[in-house]
C-alpha cells in the first residue's frame, strides 16, 4: 500500500518535468552544492535553524492563545483581539516557512555568476523575512503579555 502511495506521489510531483531533469536530478543537486559557496550555504543553514526555532515558538504561542482565549475573553471585542493575535502569529509562521523553503527543483544556472546572483537574492529574501518575523513575534508576544491580564481583570459591564 505504501509503495502505491509513493508511486502516485512521485508521479504527481514529477508529472511536468522533462525526462532529462528526472534522470539527472542527483547530478543537478550535486552541481548546485558545488556552485553554492560554503559561506552562503552556512548562512542559509543558520537562517533555517533560526526559522525553525521561531516557527516552533510561534506554534506554541498560537496554542497558548487558543487555550487562554476561553478563560480571558468574555466579550466579543476581547475574542476579536485574541483572534487577531492568533492570525498575526499565523502570518509569522508563513514567513518562517518561507525562510525554510528550498529552491524550486535544482534550478540553479550552469553559469556560476548567474547562480551566485540567485543565491544572493535568496539570501536577502530569507534574511529580511526572518528579521521581520522575529521582530513582529517579539512585538506580538509583548502585546499578548500585556493584553491577557488586562482582559482577565477587565469587566465588560463596568
């Protein structure tokens, strides 16, 4: 059964690929590794590690807000605040996942200069997306830290 699922998945994923790309896939991966300068590969790996840690933190914050929401949100406005916070953390998670994304198949050019340009662009995108996600996560955590006790103590009837 598993083999059938794997075969169906393989067929689905490679359906629009040229036969040459399928047969030379490992060579293309090896070539992309050779073209990538070690310092860029190292920076990309560091961003991957940081992005992984941040997406884990974001998932825990979403879970925490989801657990706390019924305890502290007693008014539709409070519920809206918690839902907005969860939604913003979900946007951060999408950004973190972008930081972890890999190149679309081995698409690096055979030209080292063109490949280096693509790597530099990707590095800028990942670094800046991670930076924005990290700062936003800090801001949202402070917001949640302040808003939760306030919602717990505030009474809508007052």
